[in-house]
């Protein structure tokens, strides 16, 4: 037990060290500073991690499917813009480092008000109420000019000239470390929350809310506190968003961002604490990497998400932790060959699928943008039969092959698990 | 007066369109407990398919072919998708249909492009049926009303007068009991899901040229349909009908009312001056908050009466 705790902590420290070092890996010696693209991507990862973690306080820990999580992210962002403007005007004597705390409090405030209504219900009714709240907030943001600034949004200048460490926050790298610090603080706070009685009762009301009532807790209060606190952290994330981009529009509280929070938390793994961080990093990478290359990255994310829902409901983190007993039993090596045998048809199938999607997309959207499909330096004619045929063959052939291999993989997996069982019971 | 009459007709047409979408969704929702997020996506597919099919064989064959294709898509989704995630609980099913929305959204853009389609009202229906106070009432709206009423009657007959309808009704209220009596409830699920998608597809065919056939149409229709279903109540087609018509009327009437809260306060001798958030809330006209009303109504009804208007059990 202590050994696994040791490994967990070292992985966390490794991740933190990577996050601190990452900007310097892309240091440009000619211009004497870090790559701007990398910095903004890393910053995005930081705030999305907070968003996904706080969303998982609802989805993973309390079993609540919320569709308005971006509302609190957005409100944190809008409020922060106004706080920063007040700070520049001199009416808010607060250093930059503490501004996100105020953003979090604005998120908390709104979450208390809206959570009072939403947490009256659970399950599907809760999801529907949050859907309504989300739509209400987006429409209000477009309607009320004073606070939300309408379609143009509100903007600010983050150089308020007041800092605990004498920083100006003129460069992206300083903002990145501010984001990293707040991400670390929020993640730690959320981690400790899972160990408090509230976190435990949230899990209990997720698994069996009737039993929670028998034990003497009010599941509604559990939902309410969990909802309000997740609003607090989402607000902090929104504050960091406002500080980074210096402009907040209704995109920051619209439904696509709520959906993104859900995708990140679920794909990463809502059953484990670290899963949403993994999901946030992965989705941000996909968003900023794949969306540059392909028009259809949403299809890939959607297919990935649906495959996760069907085949791996515990997310990527769940897949990784499922290997735990095998690693501890020292049997991981015996999975190497089966893995390769699954991977080959898997890659074939994915390649076929990507090929078909890209061919279709270049037929319409690509043609409208005047682009053409280029693969390994060769231009591919999307109207010819050969590319379509080969992609379809890859997809179908790979699919059938994968089904066969998956069956034998499952046999090996179950055999290993069976073999490990007696050992575990002895230990 | 003329505004009231014209809005009444338009609201009725829009409400019937909503009902066609919502009736399928409410059947699916009541029976399987799955709020199908992708329902409006099927509506969009229906409109696009109708456009493509009608280019080859004309509008009226497309009116039949496109909904049938949608039913096939629906059956495929149920058999290969929903049934697999069923054992993981309702949240997993909800998430599954949620993921479908992205895929359909983007696939439609990939296949048909980003621009609106030139899907128009067929020439044989493109004339003015009658005029009220100088405003034309297009024959196509009359046709839409006709189709939706026909569908309403057909669905009602199917549910009330046939044996499969009886089984569906039984499975609607007491799925376990229907299963215990030896009915193949999963197959009934597939039929209901396919039937719901058929209705959504039909709504797409006649709604696609009434509104515009473009990639954003699912996004704009989806939330409203949810509101209707939740507002009308679980397991109640009658509630769904009332809610659809009500929403249709509210949304068309709200657009033409130009009063604000301040106008109501004025007879009391209250006036506000200045330019801040508070005066902004007071002076916003109803026409601009029309889009807010359905959601506000849904939130209110869900928090105080979770079974909806005429529902038989809680959401």
C-alpha cells in the first residue's frame, strides 16, 4: 500500500516538474524567449484542467450530469475583467496573484443561487434544469450590455501594476506560472475535498442516494454543497482565462465549453481524481494540434467519446489502472505480444476511418476553402476511386481483424487476471 | 387584431412542428428513460436527406423515403449503440446520445458542406391559401398542419387501436411487467426508437423548407424540443401536445410584443432614469427575452413539479 502511495506521489511530482519545465523545452535562442504558441497552449491546459476537475466534482464524484458548468467558468471570467478594470482604476487595491480568488468567489456566489434551484432534483431532471440554466445565461449574456458587453464581450488590461512578487505580467510566461500555481492550489484543494465527509457523502449519494437518506444525510444538501464548491473552482478557472486572454465573450459561458468540460472529464476518466487532468491535456492537444491539420476534429473527438462510453466507461485513467494488478504481479511482459497483435489491426482500422473522414471532408469543406488533400507530399485526388476504396478496405478489414484479435486478447487478459487472484488473496 | 390572428396561425404551425419532434422524443424518453440528445440531429438528417432525395424523385416521394431512412438510422443507433451502454445506467445512455450530436453535426457538414441548402417549398404548394387582413397565408403552412394532424391521428390510432400499440403503452408505464408477461421489450424499444426517429425525420422533411436547412438547425431546435418534452410531462402524449402548442404560441407571440417591465410599472407612477444594469433589466422588451421564456418555464416547472404538466411520473 505504501509502495503504491509512493508511486502516486512521485507521478504527481513528475507531472508538476514537467509542467514547470515545459515552456523552457521550447525556448527560442534566436529571439531569446519561449514559443508563444506553446505558452498559450500550456496556459489553456492549466485552466482547462481546473474546469475539468471541477466538473468531475459533479460527474464523477456526485454522479450529477451538469450541462451548465461553463456558466460558472464564464461568470468568473466576466467578473475578473471587471475586477481588473477596477484594479487599474485604483478602486480595488489587490495584487494580481489574489484576483483569481475573487473570480472563484463570484463563481461560488452564482453557483449558490443557481444551485439552490438545480439541486432540488437529481439525475435527468437535474441535467435538464442545468441545460435550461445554461441557455438562460447565454441569452442573458447577449442581452445585457452593462455586465456582459453583448456580443463583443468585455476586455481589460492585465498590467494592473500591483503584484506580491513585483511581476508585471507583460509576458506570457509569467501568466503561465500564475496559472500553474493556481491550478496546483485548486487541484490540491479539490483532492483534499474528496477526503472530507462531504466528498465521501457525495460518492455515497452517487451510488445509492436512498441509503444516504436512511443514514440520516440530506442528499440534496450534499448535492448543493458539491455544486456550489465546483462553481467556486470553475470560477477560478474562468478568472485565469480572463487574465490570459484579457477579453471574455459569451463563448466563455456557452454550451460548447460545458460540453468540452464533460468530454475532458469523461475521456480522461471520471472515476479517478487525476483523469480529468489527463483529459484536459489530451483534448487541448487535440484541439490545438489536430484542428490545425483537419477540419473534422470534432468527429474524431465525438467518435473517441462514444467509443469510451461503450467500451471503457472509466476513461483512459480507468484503462491504465486496470493494469495495476498485472503490474504488481510482474506479468506485464506477457501482455506485450497480445498488445502488438491488437495494435496492428487497430491502427489499420483507425487509418481507414481517418482516410474516409478526410476524403469526405475535402470533398465539401476543403473544396469550399480551396484546399486539397496532401499525404506524404503527394496530392490526392478526392474524386478518384482508389483512395476511397483503400480507405474502406482498411476500415472494414481492420475492423474484422480487430474483432478476432480482441477475442484472443480478452482470453489472455482473463487468464492473467485469473492467475493473479490467488496471489492477491494471500497477500 | 390582425397581428393576433397571424401570430395565432404561425404559432399553431410552429407548435405542430414542435409536436412532431417532441412526440417521438417523449415516447422514447418515457419508455427507455433516455433523453435522446440526438433527436434534433435526426430532424436535421431528415431535412438534408429530403433535400437530396427530392432532387432525384421530387418532394412527395421524399416525404416518405427520407423519414424511412431516418427510422433505419434510429434502429441502427438503438441496436448497436444504446443497447450496449444500457447496462451502464442512464447517465451513460445520456452521454452516448450526447456524443452522437457532435458526430452528426460534423458529418452533415462534411457531406453537405457548411452553407445552407437550397431546399425549397415544392412549386405545387407554393401559392397563397387565403389572406387575412391583407397578410398571405401560404398553402405550405396549411400542408404542414395537414401532415402533422395526419401524423397525430395515425400515431393515436396506432397506440390505441392496435396490438403493438397496446404493448407499447404497457411498456411505457410498466416496462418490467410487460417484460414479465413475455413481450420482447428490447424489440419494442427498437421499434419505438425507430418510430421516434421516423417522426423526427418527417418533421425534418416538412420543417427543412419551412425554416432553413443548414448545419445549425439541430442546435437551434434541440433545446426547445427538450423543454417541450419535460414541460409536457413524462409518459403523456397529451401533455406533450399541449406543451408543444403552448410553446409555439408563446414563442411567436413573444416576438411581436414590444412592452417591457417598465411599461407595466409606468401606470403606477414609477419611472427610472440613468443607465445601469438595473434599468437595463427593466427596459428590455418582451420581444428580446422571447428566447428566454421556454427555458425559464422549464426550470420553474422542473423545480416545483418534476412530473411536468400532465406527466404520470417524475422525470
